[in-house]
C-alpha cells in the first residue's frame, strides 16, 4: 500500500515536471505546445547519444537534457509559433494554427529518433550513476525515486512561489489575463514568451532524463502519450493555476496506479483520456480554475 | 487501363482518404475543431468487420448499420461536448479517438486485441466506393453555394453575429457532428471491405496527423481542398521514392510550413487570388460608374449593388 503510494507519487512528480512547462506556456502566452512531448523525447535522445560516447555523471546528463530541451523549445517558438502569431488574422485562428503546427513539428523528431534507433527503446544506462535500492521495512525506495520526488517538490513549489511573488511572475500572469493591456504596461511579451518556452523545454528535458533513468529506457513514441496525460492533468487542475497542475498530476498518477494494481494494466491509458472527457464535460474550468463565461 | 490496375490500391486509398478528410473538414467549416473523425472511422471499420465476421452479415447491411452507428455516436458526442470550443474541443476529441484505441486493444476476441481483425471479405468493389464519393461530393457542393454557404461562413467566422441574424448556431454545430459521423463511418466501412484488415495501429495518432495534413495543405474552405490534399499525400510516396523513406518527417514539415504560410491551404490560395482580382475589377467599375453618373441617388444605389455582387460572389 505504502509502496503503491510512493510509486504513484514518483509517477506524479514526472507528470508534474512535464505538465508544468506545458501549463506555464499555455496559461500565460496562450500556446498549447503539441511539440512538448517530442521535445521531452528528443532532449533525452540527444543526451543518450552523448552519454553513449562519454561516461558522464548523472547531474551533467540532466543539465544537458534540460539545455537541449530549452534550445529545442526556443527554436520551435522562433521558427514556427512566432511567425504563425505574426501572420494570423485573429487570436482564435492563431491558437488553432499553433496546435496544428505543433502536431506537424511533433512528428519530425519522433520520426528521426525512430529511424536512428529502429524504434527500439533507448536508455541512459551508460553513466557513472548507479541505481541503488534501499529497503525500509517492506518498502523499496531507489535513489532515483528520491531525486524525482525532490525535483518535483522543489520545482513545482518553487515555480508556484515564483509566479506568485516575483515581478516576472506578475508580468506572466498579466499576459495570461490580457496581453494587450499587459504590453501597454510595458511588458515585453516577445522576450517573456521566449523565456517561458525555454523554461518549459528545460523542464521537459529534465523530466525525460529522470524518467529514462527511472524506467531504464523509453521509446521514441513515449512523448505523445505523456502529452495527452499532461493535458489531462492541466484541465483537471484548471488552466492558469500552478497548484492546479500539481493537484492534477498527483490525482492522475494515483488513479493510474489504482487501475494498474487492480486490472491487467492494459486499461491504464484509458484513465487519462477518460479523465479529460469527464472533466471537460462536468467542470470545464477544472478543480482550481476560474469560470470564464463565453456565450455561443 | 494498365496504369489503373497496377495502382488500384492507391486509387482506393485516395477515395477513402477523401471521405475521411471530408469528415474532418465539415466540422472545421462550421468552426467546430473536432478530430473525432478518426474515431468514427474506427467505429465504422470495426463494427462492419464484427457484423460480417461474427454475425455473418452481408457487406451492404453491415456497412449501413455501421455507418448509422457511427453517426449516432457522433451525434451523442456532439451533445456531450456541446459546451466546448476551440482547443478544448480539439483535445477532447483526440482523447475520444485514443479511448477507442484502448477499447479495441482490450476487446478480446471480438476486436482481435493488438493484432486486429483480418480476413474480412466483402462484396464491395472499387466502383461502389467511387460512386459513393461522387454522390457525397455532389451533396457537399450544395453546402458551398448560395445561402447555405453564407450561413456556414457566418457560423464559423462570428457565431455571435450569426445567432443575432437568426441562424441557429447550436443546431448547425450538431449537424456538423452528424455529417462528420456519417462520412467517417462510411469511410471506415469502405476501408474494411476493400482492405480486409483493421488493427489498432491503423486508427491511432498517425491517422489523425494524415487527415489533418490533407485538410491543412489542401484547404478547409471546400471539398476541392480535401480532394487535392488526398491526391497529394496518397500519391507522393509513390511518385518520389525518397519521400517514402522520409514520409513522416516530410509530412510533419509540410504541415508546419502550411500552418505558417498558407493557413487556407491550396484552395485558400486560389480563393484569395480570385478575390483580389475581383475586388480590383469592382473598384474600377465603381470609379467608372461614379464618373459617368451625375445623379447622387442613382450613383449610390448602383455602387451599392456592385458591392453586394462582390460580397455574394466571394
């Protein structure tokens, strides 16, 4: 029981790291980045290529993965999303074109990684880091689990605090509410958007490397499933609330663990898809969300 | 004839992709951002296959029931998701597609699990499919002319304005789910009859990307866009060998470039060019008329009439 709870919390922390970046970008600059999942995967893939050749300590690998994630994310923003926003005729069509563009972008790194690995799973086993398992009573905890929990706790809490307290956080929230008024108040939306995308990408890369060490390998396609799960976590908590993302990720991980321990395991993916459906139908603004009234 | 018989599979694929793409396009033309077409396709294909294999039904009865079933599911989905728009609707419908994949994976012997269903031998031939596509295109042409077309445009571009003009926006949106369900179900039923197999892999995210690619590159405004897109993306890998190797990468890039540079697709480019030519001509007509006519009233009514002509031609 405690073991299941601990596993669920670890899984929830991974979901959180991944979903945080996505929620931050979506809730503030209004970009639902469909390429987030493939950035997550490709950042891990690049670190895998590097780690194959040189034996590196785990912290260095994590930094590389986060840096690659940030670079990819910024590249997507500059090369695709900014031109779309510049050319789109209104906010609504820009949103949809960005989603479509993101789906297109997402296909490219996945296809490259599939070709390079022949669709086999790849891992980060070739590092100086050794997974160690400690047994406390009948609960088994590994050092990577502790790192994941720590990263989820610190980054989740830290980001929530930063958004609430800092000037940049205030500026980001202001853009999220009304970007025109925000830019009149002297907020440089372009620059802030790039920084937010970079942060989101770095979190995705970090989540990718941590998950890969935890599971010992991931497949090139794993980003897509995670993307839908993160979306479920975000709508569950309510867009625009970091506390909501934290709650959503944990609820999702707990319910998935529950399904996993009580069924054969093939229904696990239905949990997140079902949750998206249920929440959007019953309470579209999410648990923590504000009501946004739109007629017709 | 020789060309035709060697490429019969590609012709089949083109026609099926046209139906599937239309199933995505109709909601888009009404401003409903739904990817559920892939789900309707899956329902059409799987229920036809099950009816034919497990219950020994004929192709046509199975196709009819499967299409009706997909349409009913689509209508119910439309009712359930009525409150959602934009991105939320898009993601909810993607979730719907993926739930169906999980369901067929867990369907045991009925759906064949991860292997899928194979050996469905129907009595349907290519010309039946071709006839169905032509009928569908003819019916859709009716929605692209005159009053109905303008209503579609109004519901998409400005739902508030549309409902203030007395257009029942909610009914039009439900109608879009209904048509989309029928077209998607039909596409699936034809696909299983002509290809004889269906598997969870073939109704996954890849099909969402293909359908979207076809519509985005071809164009959303008219069925012509779906036809152009389907022809391009079914025949491209055949015509250019290197495209086959790098298919996913090239398709991905094409979607991004289309989303950035030609959001209206290839059809959108033509419409834009036509519109620009026309508005230039109309402007010169207005100038001539105003130069010729001295009477204030007459001038006004004439130029108004010309302007109206320009709008309804669009």
